[in-house]
C-alpha cells in the first residue's frame, strides 16, 4: 500500500459512498486487527464491511453499522497466530474473541449474539441470509470479496474506490494460503465445511473425514 493510500485510509470516514464507523468501538476493533493480523486480512476485512454495507443498502436492510463493522473485522481472526486454536473451527476463534471484546465494552447480549453468530456462520452458505441483517451482511461481504458473489451488482467506480483504499494484489492465491496456514494444524475441524476443500488442495497428506463412513461406523448396532 502506498503512503498516499495509507493516508487516505486513515483519514477516510466514507469510502465508495459508505460511512465507516469512527467511534471508540470501531477504532479499538481496527487497532486489534491491525496488531494481530496481516495486511492481507486487514484489507480483506475492511472490504467485507464495505461490500456488506452496500448489500444492506441494496436490500433495504436496517442494521447496526458498528456491529457489522466488528463482525467484518473479526471474522478471520481465527486464521492469525495470536487467536487461532487447535481444537475448534477457525470461525469460532474469531466469534469467541468478538464476544470477549464486545463484553468488555458493555455491549448488550443480544447485540453480542448477533456478531458472534455472524462470524461463526460466515462460511455456511444459505443460512445467514435468512437471519438478522448483521449476520446476513457479514456473509454477503465475505462471499463478494472471496467468491465474487454479487460483484456484478456493485458499479465499477465503487469497486475501484474500495480497492484503491484497500488493495487486493494476488488476493486469490494469498487468501487460499492464509486459509491453509490457519487450519492445516487442525484438519479435523474442516469436517463438514468448505475448508476441507482448501486442505485437499494445499495440505499434503490430508484425508477428509467421510460422512458416510461416520454414519456406517457409528456405535449403533443396527
């Protein structure tokens, strides 16, 4: 990122027509991610917020921008060295840290639950879109940035404005590498979710757990 782009990112409270929360909660969330995550994850997470907010406007959804921002910023914390665990899905690592962060700020439980759920379900297609706006929009932002879902609904000038502030050089290769690095040490947590595909491509020796065999080998006698 150039010095000019960095200055723009620091000064901007509106990017591509989207207001970026600037209160204490959002500032401290940004600081936490900046301190613990790579530039790749930081820029990706900010884009997730921006794309999610745009989707919210298109869908006419009323949502809490600060909660959406925290959900977007924390959604990939489970891929970082500081917050990754060994025994649960990476989505839960980020969701659990978001809960701790929001609890420490005195955020009401219902709001905390929405952010936790948004992060925990952001790789589970088909379900978040039927839930509260903050839950739906974190997933919408992730799906647009990683998979390109809904990209055609964002005008080219708005895409360019976002990427100018939060660039994505070699993003496809680098995000797949980040996924692999964040979950290769806990392959059993990929059972039943999309990260099994990542490990099948990039983690030598990975053998996916077969759901059919789990059923066949259950302890039931019949």
